[in-house]
């Protein structure tokens, strides 16, 4: 069974949401989430634009991104949407390559390990082994990186 969002976070009726990811307060209850007056702090969503509402016949996919600073909405055809995904994928691949080439390797599985077991820039031990200065620095995934 496929589950789709139950309504548009913009409260529009010209588009049916296919999928969304919302930023919600940590104490939000399911009842509050489903309330008609709830609007997430931030969201990204993709939906189908109603046939009679399209400015260009094939632009049936609406892509929305909204937070307290940015409010973007675009109508796209399948080629447009596929190209957006390809550009984002390539940007992530380039960023990951630059991080590895600069000596930073993220290991998400480190989340949950006691802090003493995590590598640090000062050469702490990892499983009883001291990291040499030439080995990549392994950081927990929540660490911020300057990629400029």
C-alpha cells in the first residue's frame, strides 16, 4: 500500500501531494499533526497539479520547499523533475568527494558509540589503535563541515 500525505501544507486545492517531509516540533502529537490548522515549520513536498490548473499541459509535478526564509514552488514535467534529482545527486557526489579528498570521512554508524570511542582531531584511539596524522579524520555525521 502506498501512503500519500493527507493534505497540501499550503492548503491549496489545485494539487494533490504525493510525498512530503516536514520539520515538526518535537512534542507534536499525532492529533495535532492531523489537525486542519497545523502547518509544519518547514517542508519539502512533491504533488500532482490538477489538469485544469496547469499553465503548461505537461507540467503536472509541483515541487515545493518552504521554511521561515524560503518559499519556493515550481510546476515541472517529468524531465524537469528528473533533472532536478540528477543535479542534486551530482552536487552530493561532488561534496562527498571533496570531503574525502580533504581527509574527512563520515561514518553514520558511529552515532550511539560512547564519545571516548570516537576519533578526534587530536589522535584519540579507535578500538585500541591510535590514528596516525596521515589517516583520514573520522567524524560523527552530526559534525558541521566548512566546504568552501
